C-alpha cells in the first residue's frame, strides 16, 4: 500500500473514531466519512464501500473500503454489537495508530 493510501486510510479511521466517540451511530458516521473523502470526485472506492454499507452494514463496508482485514472485522463486529461507543471509537483509533506506525 502506498504512503498516500495509508495516509487516507488513517485520516478516515481517525475521523470515524471521532464521530463515533461523539455518539454518532457507526453506520451514519462511516457514511459521513465516505462522503467527506469522496467530495470532488476523488476516491471511487468510497462509493462502492458506501453501497456495501447501505446493503450489508458497517463492518462489511469497512472491509470493502480496505480499512480493515477480516481478522480486525471480526473483532469490530463484536465491539460494535456490545454497543459501547467509547470502546468502538478507541478500537478504530488504535487501528489508525497501527497503520500510521506501520507506514513509518
């Protein structure tokens, strides 16, 4: 993954974590993040992931967007189901930190 792709992924994950921490439902927060990243015709992958979000839900959209792998998705599904927005936002922020360190 290129440095630019990693930076976009980290930015989107941090934005998502922020929205969720402020008690915005996960699916709505992800939709908002896709819209923000996709303005001006950038990032066609966000449009596809947005369609997955509408059809299949939050975690499948995270996979479709390339934000997480299947292993992380399993954990996110459990955390999301638990209904603790602080825990979910922290998990997503920690993923962003992981990808940010990985790129160094």
